[in-house]
C-alpha cells in the first residue's frame, strides 16, 4: 500500500512539473517526444522500485535503481518547490488584483506574454540551480561517501574495571546492511581497516541484512575474517527479523529466514547473543558481555528482555551491553544501574549531516536524542555507532561509515 501512495505522489509531481515546463517558451519541451520520454522514464523507474522490493534481483541492478530513484525524486522535489513558491507568489498577485485593483492596473489591458516569459526564465534558471545542489551532493555521497570508512577512537573509563582488562581494545561495527552493497572490493577495504587495529574483542550491534539471510551470500567470506583473539560477539537488529519483508505476523517462511540468519552468524564464527550473556575472562578476572535482542521505542520491534539478559551476571563487576536501538538506553537500560556501557547502532546518523571534533548535527537528532558518539548519565554510558553500511540512499554525506575502537581504562573519567 505504501508503494502505491509513493507511486501516486510521484506521478502527480511529474504531471505538475511537466505542465509547468510546457508553459515555457522552449519548443523542444512542448513536443510529444519529450512528453513520451518523460512519462516512460517515470513509469519504468516506479516499476523498477516495485520489482526491487518484491522480487529477487542482482544487487548491482537494485543499486542502480535506488540511485536513479533517489536522484530523480530529490531533484524533482527541489524543482517542484521552486514551482510551488512561484505559483503562490502569482496567486497572491492575482488575489490582490481581484480584491483591490489599483486605478493604474484597471486602466491597463492585461498582458500575459511578458508574465509567461518571466515565469519560464524563473523556472529554467532558479529551478535548475536549486535542483543541481542535491544532485551534486547526492552524487558525491554515492561516489565517495558510502565506503569512506573512518576509524573513531574512544576511551571508556570504568572505575570497577578489573586490572586485567585495563587497556583492552574493543572494535565495534554496526548496521552492515549487506543487501545494499554494490562494491565488494570497497567493503573488503573496511574489513581490512578494522583488522589492522588488532582489537582484542569485536562487537557487532545488529542489522547484518536489510531483510533476507540470502543477502549475505556474497559477503560471508569477507565478514568471516572479522574475528578477534577474545571473540566476536553479535546481536540482531530490527531489520534482521524479516518484519519489513514478511510482515509482523508469524509464518514458516519468516521463521526459516531468521533461522538461516542465525546460522550465518554461526558460519561467520560470531557468538550471537539472544537475550543472554557471556563471561569474558582474562587472568582469572571476568567482566560480562551482554546481548539483548532488538528493543526500540515507537513502531520498532520489542524482542529484548533485559531481565533474561542479566541472569547469571550478578557478581560481575562490569557489564557491557550490546543493544541495537539507542532508544532502549533511555527507555529501559538506565533503570538497571549495574549496566555500565551500552553499545548501539541503528540511526546511521541518517547518512547525512556534519561530524566534527567538537560539533555534530544531523536531522536524525530530532528523532533520536542519542544518535552518534558517546553519551553519559551519572555513571552509565552509551555509545552509538553510525553504521558500517547504508540503507535506502546508497551513499553518505558528511556522516561517514564508522569503525569504532574503544580502549577500556580503569578509573574515573577526567573532569571537564
């Protein structure tokens, strides 16, 4: 149903823009050939989106369709914004003339030709300039942003950390979304970057696929390399359950897909934590690695069970929780003060924004209070990784794909 409404909106937008273009003085725009090409492209694009959602097609072809859709939609939307503003202006002028025409205007016959030329110039110049900005930005994001992996380093201060874990390095990646990839060599470069850091432990915090376990078929060999001496621990994200493909209702196909995905984690050699914990021991000292199934506020799945996850960890001095959705932290995790640090993903930083050393901004911050980086409340901490892959828009602008390297420090955090 949502696909239908998106398609209907696109067609209405196309009709509006085409009507405005035909009012210009450009003769080639007024030809039947142009109109036919305009509608053929739009219909083929909508058909491609429908097929890419409903059918199994090569990932490279799906990527081409998604890129074409995003570029077309965003540029047309920006162009339409110019048209709407101009139509509002023209409507205001017309209304003013109807309500209170000046003596000078009443004595003058209406002139339409000059107004038409003025409108055409406005559309052709302002519209093209406005539409060119997102086109250039999105092009950069696809060409250079989607695989521009960045290593971010973060110290975690833990007063109760056993001495044996002081200086331990943890690597985190999140939100792989393997079904969106179209450049295996670039993905391998990110894996190489992570392994070059030689982390002692690796965390993967959910969304290995977009929906289907088969999306990992071409990437199992790469991610099977993601291993660390003390283990690689993983959890599921909201996309991993297949809800967006099979629906929320239970079905044999959905159960099999989830079982297959869990098997992928096993094949990779990752320790998948399903509302359970592991004891990590070094030199006879231990900390807890906890893994919650997905739990998110609003419409997102709530499969997580913290009571179950915490069982058997009562005596451990430090507990590190993997939970995909950062909204889980404020909604539930803060009510469990013995959970020291939560590691999350999910937001992608909206794949658009600014991340500098002392400043960050993204539209996603108006949805998620905690969306990127480290957050602290009293002695509890949350780190949100903005993701390794991408979803929907096949690129990133300003919010680069992230590999996080943590260093555990025994003691209090420095003041200020």
